C-alpha cells in the first residue's frame, strides 16, 4: 500500500532576481511500514525534499499524495492538521522548548490536535512515551539538564505523542556520539517494527545502512533507489485517523485551558521581563483609578459647595397682580401657604427638603448698637437643611417654637460682628421692631453668594413670630422700622380728603400693641412670601420644577391653559457653569491617566514584538507539530492579555492605595468609583488585545520552514 507518492517534484528558491533550483523532477513512492534512508551530500536537496514530504514546504511544481490525498492543494491550516495527526518530526538540533521540562515538551503537540484530553490523560500519555525511550526518571528535567542523546529521546517521544503514520528524522545522529547514535538507530528500528513508517535523512553511510531502503539524491535528482519489499507492519489500523474529532473552537474549555497554560509557560521563561512589562500597565491603571477617584472626590466637593451656595435650591414665588395692564410686582397676590411647602415635600420625589419663608426688613437692636440686616427670614427648622447651612454654635429653634410663635432667633456671622463684636450672643436678647428675641444659635460662616450679596448678614426666626410679631402682614421691601404712622397724620391734617366729618365711634376699647402681639388672631388664609426647596441633586432640578408646578396647579385649582399664580426660579446657569467645570476637570485627569495607559500598551507591543523575534524557532516548531496560524495568534494574544490582566489587578490595588494615601496625608477629597475600577480594568485588557494583536498576527504569518531555519 502506497503511503507517499511524489510525481515530478520541482523546487526553486527565488533569491532576488536569481532563481536557485534545488529539486529537479523528483518522483518517489513510499509504502506503509517502510524504513527509508534519504541519503546525499550537503546541498544535494535531501532536507528540502524531507520538508516537502513533511508538509513544511510547498513544491514549485509537481504533485504530492499522502494516503491518496493530494497535498499540493491544501491550505496552510489543512497542512498543519496533517502534520499534527499523521506526521512526526525529529530534528537534528532537537528543537526543544527552553526552560520547559521534558514532560511538557513531549505533550506540547497535544495542544493542537483537538482531542478533548484532561490534564491527567495528557501527562499519563507523555510519561508512557518518556518511559518507552528510557527517560522515565527525567520527567521534570529541562533541556539544559539533559545530555544530547537524552534531548534527542525527548524529541522522539514528542514526535510519537500523536501516533503519526510517518516519522521524519533529519540527521538525528549528527550531534551525537557513536554509542548514543547506535542507541537512537536501534530505537528507530524498534519503532519501525511496531508499524511506524520512517524516513531518515542522513549523509552518513553507516547510518543509512540501518534502514531497509536507501534513496540517494544528488544535485536535486534521485540517482539511485535500493528498495526492499513493502512490509505491512502490525498495528496499521491504529495509525489511521479514524474517530478523531474535529478541532474545537478556542473558547471551549479544554482549548482555553491549553491556551492559558501555554501563555503562562511562555511568560514564565522570561519572568523578569514580563514583570517589568506589566509595570507600564500597573502605572497606567493606577493613574486612571487614582485620578478618577480624586476627580470624583473633587467633583463631589464642588457639588457640595455648589449646593451650599444654593445652586440646588428652587425658589417658589407668589404670583403677580395686575390691573389695567399695570403689574403690581412679585408678591402682590397672596397665593403660597405653609401647607404648599408640606405638600411639595410629600408629593415631589425629586425634592429633598422644603421650607416656607416670611421676609421682613427692619432694625435689629442690642444695647446701644443697631443694624439693619439684609435678610430677616421667618422659616422652619428645615431651612438649614435646604440651604445645607450648619450651626457654628447653639441650637436651631424647634417645630414647637414655630407653632407657639416663640421669640427666639439665630444670627449670621455679620450680625454677630456688628451687634456683639467680641462677646458671645447666645442667651442674649435683641429687639426686632421693639419685640425682644432671645438668641439661641449662631450660623456658620457662608460668605457672599454668586451675586456678591453677603449671606452672613441674616437673622432667622420662626415664621409665625416674624409674620405676627414683627411684620404684621405680608413682607414689604422697605425698612419697617423707618415707617411712620402717616395714616393718623393724614386723617388729622388732610381733612379735605373726607367729604363728611369723621363720625366713627369706638364702642369697645381697642387692644394695645402689647396685647395684639401676645394674642395673634387666627386667620383663615395664612400666606408666606416664598417657599424654598432643595432638589435631591443638580441633575434632578428639571424634574423637581415639573413636579412642583404640577402639585401647585392642582392645589390652587388652576385650570389647564390658565396662567399660574406662582413662578419658580432656579440657578440653572450657575449650576451648569460650575458642573461643567467639575466635569472638565475630571475628564482632564482621566485623559492624563489614559496617556500613561497607552504608553504602557506601547511598551507591551514592543516587548511582544521582541518576544516574537526571539521565539521565531519556537513558532516554527509549534507549526511543525500541527499548530494552526490562529493557534499562534491566540497564544501570543493570550500572553499579551494575561500581562495586562495581571497588570490591571495590581494597578487597581496600587491605585486604591494611592487614593487612600492622598486622603490620609494631604486631606484631598477622594471617592471610590466602582465604575472607574471596572472601566480601568476593561481598558487594560483592551490595551492588551489592541497592542498585542499586531505582534500576534505577525507571529501567525510566519512560514514554518523559514521560522525553523531562523538564527
């Protein structure tokens, strides 16, 4: 039975403009079970012929059949499959993987045969072959720990691991002493007796006589052939490809396991270089995480500052009255009540807190000093929550104080400075429009707002106290302490304004001012000058405005299409400006950090290109034992991704450590960001894929025969 048949094989190498013919019309057939010695001097073309027979090289012209299959028309991957399943190679220079033990060298071809073997099964098969060649006690020895004969035995065991139909041996005794050479030839004869077809390339006449058939080649032409009768070796059926499964995709668990193991072995051979390569990724990922956490912390601090300045606040103002086309201004219609504030807080999901406000403008007197503050606000305890305004000392008045219209107040820093100078105001009384209020708290400094108005020039009291004890009605934007009783003067002096004499008679004695202040009369409609509300976040301000509008229209029974009797003001422009500044700062930090990550990726590409160059012979060896182009691509890509994966994990830890260290030592605000950690990790793996793809692609495009010859 013919196993190999060559018909008029030519091979010509093109060196620039020069054509160098090596094989000149070779025709040859080899039967199953033969032991053929291909003999010739150096340069005669015997190695080129063996490379063509072993599917490592293609003929320039001619036909080649292996087990009746035309090999010349096969694709590179189909030829790799044939090399893995039917052919075995024993090279003159052994071609063992460095820093890899004998067992791992032997089972390396199993990575590419598509057979679903467990780790234990593969190791058991490799151990049996090493014991068969007499190296059962050298399983863990690396090539540098083995003699030349022992390395050749490992190479023979590797060539047999996939049960090939044909075994090619290229000068297998060229680097061995005479005793070891004889042992190798004896091993080949034994394998041939077991049914393995062997084609041995040699220039040694003594070695050639060990074969059963000698084919001589000279200057690319077969000059003699001394065949022996074809012998059918036992066990032929076991050499067939029957029942072998097709190659599994790389994401299948066995293939993925082999791929990761191969990548780990490749990186382990240059452990220091791999560690130094990951430093760039570690720095990049750590920089991304640290910068993002610093940026988020700073942005949150800025957002809190913006919120404390009132950027998250909404002011609900009452409507405007008009008559004859003349508008009377804001607040001329009493439309807002404390109950509106309660309803907004209860029914608006985007609102965090609300507070009604009654305003006044009058003198505040203490002893012989007086001051007219910019703001005298009557409100509820939640006002400080709305404005995010903590107390410097003392306490806030309570809801009970609001219900009882208690005469208690809080002072801003400006008012404290003007009235009390260096003494503490707590427990002392100030007079507001001749009403004594006890100071129970002092607000912390807040400074000027975005319009330059001093926010610390303020007095806060229960809104019931301001409305009923101080203002007496809705707020008038005048200094109420400067008002005079002009009404009484008018009635006494301007008598021309009355057509008839004043005939009004008081049947009952009128209340004194003190009695009226101490017993405020209940009213059916209690209005407030405005309602302040705080949105849960800057992003939810539009939603809060929409919800407040809907709630108040329903409460005020405003028909669809009718104008609203209130208006809502926000600080959209200021919020946008400050938020965009914080966002821009965070993005700038992220860009700076990503630059370092890209630099780390370039370093990985450089190292992987160096690795491809250094491991060219290894790539050729893997292709010779059956690795497809995609196997090489996946291997080097896996190494690159594995480097970035390890660098990403280490970078996350380093980045978090830097962030915590900055907070502890410098006091800068930082905020942990799970999104940033996941994004940085994903980017690092992406960098491994992007920057590792070109070196991996370059490795996969190498020609196996040229790679094996690379020096």
